[in-house]
C-alpha cells in the first residue's frame, strides 16, 4: 500500500469493488479493501469456543490467518487519513465487518462514517456519501449472536458426532436441513403405491377424459371397474357445456436471494454457490468498455420492493419498446415474517443496460444470470398476459368427460419472459354439433408416486418457507452437507448416505427439542428482534445454553457409540488392536486403548506431484498432509514458495488476485476463498 496521504479513506470488502468505487470518488478519496472478514472467534477458552460462556458469553476475537499484515497496513492508512468511511456490504454481516474494522484499526467514534452501497453505480455511490450514519450496533449484536450460537452448536455437536458416530460435523441449521432430506427419504421408503385407472374418449381432433359420474368425482381403482364403466358407454357423446373465460396470467415478483438461487438452479443448472459467486461479480462491477459499473443491486435481500426510480424508468422503457398496453402495475412489497433489512429486490442498476447490449463484456454464465435477473425485474412491472381458456364437457349416460384448451390472446410480460416460462397453446376445434361420436375409448393404468427427493432448488424453497437459515447462508449449508459426505447427488436430487442417516438419528435421539424446524425458525425470529432492539442478546444466548448444555452432557454420557472397525493390526506401543476412527479431517488409524494409549498410525503417503508450480516456476505442486491428517496442496519449493491450497490446483493463475485456480465442486475457481472468481467452462 502506498504511504501517500489520503484525505478520506474508504474501506470496502472486495478488491474488485474498491477499484470501481475509487474511480467514482476521485482524487480526494482512497479506497482499500479488507478482503472480507479480518477477525473471527478464537479457538481458546472453555471447549475451544472462543466465547466466555460463564461471563455473559463474551467473545474473544483474533485475526484470521494471513490478515495481520493487511490490518497493520490499514492502520497506517487510517492514521494518515482525515476521515474513514466504512463501506462494507449493506447487510448484518457487512455491519459486523465494519465494526470489526473499527475496533481492530482503533478508529474513534468521531472519526468514521458508515456508508451503504446498494448498487455500485456512479450516482448511487456519490449519493451514499450524502447519507452516512454510524454503525448499527443492534445489527452487529444480531450477527455476533448468530456467530456465537453457530460456534457453540457447531463445535460441541461436531465433537459429539466425531466421538459417537461416523459423522464429522453438525450445525444449527445444517443439521435441520439434513433432517429434511432424511425425513423425505424415509417417506419415500415407507410409500406404498396405489393403482388407479383413467378413461379417455378419443375423437378425430381432440380427446376428452372421464372425470365425473352423477355429480360425483370418479375414482377408478381396478381394471375391472374400468371395463365395467366402458361397457356402459355409448358411441355418441352429447355436448353438455362450453365454458370460455379470459384469464389473466400474472408475472412473478422480482428476484430475492432465495428465488434467484431456485430459478438459477432449475432454469440455468447453476448450483446456489455458483449463482452467488456470479451475482457478486455482477454487483461489484463489470468493465463494459466505457466504464466499470455494477450491473445489479445487492444480491442478498429478502425484499421484493423496487425503487420508484427503477419503476419509472422501467415503465418508460416498456412503453417505448413494446407499447403502452404492456405497462403493468408494480407488485406491492408486503411485510412478511423473516424479511430482513430494508433492501430492494435484485434488479438491474439500469433498465437501459439490456443483456444483449452487454453480451460482449460478459462470460456465458454471467450473461445467463444477468439476463434472467434483468427480464424478471422488467417483467414484474409489465402487464398481465391474457389467456382464453375453454372447457368443453360431454355427457354419455351420466358419465361426464371434459377437454380443455387455451390460447394466448395477449402476451403481456411474456413478451420478455417467455424463455423462462412454459406457456403452450392447446387449440381446440370449433364445437358446432350437439352430438359427437368417439373413434375409440382408451383405458390407462397408473400408480401413485412417492414424494420427490429434494433438488437444490426445492430444498432452498422448503427452507425459506419454514423460516430456517437465511437465503445468504443456503449455498454454504448445502455445500456443507455434501462435503461432509452426508448426502449424495443423483440426477440432481439429494439422497442421504448411511452416515447422513446415522448422524440425523443420533441427534434426534437426544436433541429433538433443538434440532428441529420450529426451534430453528424461532431462533431466526429472536435474531431479527435483536437486530430491531426488541430482544436482549444475552438473554437469548443464556436461554439457549441452559437448555442445550444439560442435553449435551447427557448425550456424551448416554449416546451409544458406534463400534470402531478393527484393522487387524496390533498397536506397536501397547499391543491392543488398532482401529479406524473418525476425526475432524476424516478417518485415521489409532489405538483402541485410547485415552490410555494415544498412538496414532502415521499415514504413509506416496508424494503425488500434481503440476509444475505456476507461481515460482521452480518447484512442483504436491499433495501434502497437515499434522491433523488433512490433505492440502503446496509447492515442494517451500519455504521459498509458500503457495498452498486445500483444493486441487489446475495449473492456472487467477486473473483477479493472482492465486492458484483450483477445482472445487465441479467448477474451476480461485483457491483464495475470499476471491469470487469462477472460470467460465
């Protein structure tokens, strides 16, 4: 960092965002990045929680590995500045990061302002500095309480699972999400399919299906019942009624975080994590030739509200390009439970920046995501589509058959959104006769289907509906249950593994009052109330801990331990059998006489050379193992070259931050997890 005097220092989270904002603010401002979080809870104290549970849950913080040097440099810049602006993301986590920066950098209360960027465009960034405020400590308390809860439950339950089961971790929301998947799988296993039949009359240019007999809905359970009905039918069918209605087909509201993740999954095939990484880039700024500008508003939001400014410009755009009849009424944002923070919906920062006008500046995946965000927001302020729906009923000896069809008579919002919705016309013939003769009657056998397994989109939808977790955490939750080996994914659907079943069952045996939907949703409400100064954070933590700790103590004492698998070898130190155990970083071989004997067998690994090191160009990237047995990848030219990553590198360098590119979750991305770069494939 430069030692040049800066009149005003602005600190943001992302390096990419800092360059864009500095261009907007001019020479009186210097914009630097914290590169995400700078501090986290330590792993010291009781149970290694980094939280003094006996002293009002006082947290203990330490700098994240590799951040001390950055913090020292930021301190110098703070001292050399007249004013500091903390401009981290506009949500609770961003508020907490601003507070950590203030505390760690020793910034006085009078020497800083907090500014919020809901979109990274020139005018909005300038406007943000006209409305600065101080850190909202209620938001900080809410986020800190969440972190403490997650640390206590995560550390304590994970330790329990490692000692009693084949699992490696558990979590406040993670374990509830896993339970949803396990419960669904058991519903499928217990499902007993039932037979049923349908009967259709086939005419020259339409079919009609039997649905009613003597004003009662008909249910056909067996083939004999179907044959009996068919035997009572004549060839001729009397026209009973024709019902024609024009129905309005309404557009959906603009995206919020969860609906964006769902639609990107079902319509674009993007995992939630990938969706959020791409959305982050679109928010932070893209070089579009004439400028670098944020293309969408902040992507972590629960609100469907659109600004009056966007609605006005959007309606003008619609009228100009499609006609006045295509202008609709904006969906009103209703205040509902669990809606956090006064953000807008996810929308383009300018309706004039159409996807096609930006296509040359975007990767394929960026273009796809920007397009669906753009057209969803635009469609939400367009007129309803209109469909002419026709239902025709025929009578055959009191057995009623019907056929339905629909014709799109006005496309409305589908003018821009038809690519993302299916709306097929089914055109029926003109019915001018009173009697119609069927060519044949067809019977078909069917069986009821079990409930479907959760896809990523359906799991997100269910979590949102139940009020567990936050949309911004869904991607991490799903990654965790996959990475821990608790679920497999087949045909894009989650199937719990034996370990997933085991961990869920053990948790439910002792923690059913805590690891459940209702308790988790109520905790989210408590966190919301802390943010609104309606609830005391210490009270919430105390009530939780007093409930949790006695159950945990009982579980450690009474939970039946899964017997360890013997390897057939003897311990070289005491002669007892060696067994396979599970730890934080997976399986390892150790003495069955633990804790009396603490022998752990060293894992002898063949040194695997992965690639030539692209950083120092002298060494090789090889597979290494930490003291605790976790595999990572680093240069064998250490300590001259200190490059290291948890994921397998592919030999390329990140164009944004210069770290190694790696393969993670079936995509190529930056090995530096604070960098959001994802390579287009």
